[in-house]
C-alpha cells in the first residue's frame, strides 16, 4: 500500500517579503476600532476605511475574525493598515495581549522623524494609553498579519 505524503506550505519567504520595508506600531486604546480610526482620520487627516478583507484565524475549532482598516497615500506607494488585535477573547498576536491595535506601514520607507511625529499625534488622542514601535523580528506570530 502506498504511503500518503503530506505536503506543508512553507510561508516563511512570503512572510519575509510581506514585511520588507515595514514599520509597526502597537497601540493600547480601549475603544472600538471604528472610533480609533475616526480619531486618526480627524487628528492626522488620513482616510482610514474598513477593508473588505478580514484576517481569519481558526483556534479551538472556532473562527475568529480580525478587522483591518486601510489607507493608501495617493502620492507614492505607502500603505497604512490598522489591525484590530482582539476578537471575542482571542488575539491576532497573542504575544501582545495588552495591545488593542497594530498599525502597519509598508511600501515606501518611513523615516524615524516621520515615525516619531506619528507616535506623538497618536499619543495626543485622549483614549490612547500607550504607543510603541514593535520590532518585526521579535513578533512570533507575524504570519497572522499577512493577507
């Protein structure tokens, strides 16, 4: 009888490519995702919109859906994504359970000065308790952010 071969998709290369030229912020703000994006749109003048895409994770034989908001800078190739890190008691990045939102910037390079300006504006939102840049290399479940 022939033995069945199980093929496993290696997503390391895809994940590494997705995170090329990216910066990631972790944000603690105990409000709804649409409220947080509204504040960002008002304070920074961006236009975050709910993306049709959701991140779906299956844990404990249940489906969990994490919303993603998107803003693409009209001039250039910089894309901004706000991920909701929590859904129904589960976490997109379980290693960051205290983080409510993740802000991924990718496409064009974001220099340190621009990053600090962005962090300061986020901190000015009254419901924000914490903003910190997260090192991509230290994230254990970064494949959960790839869509």
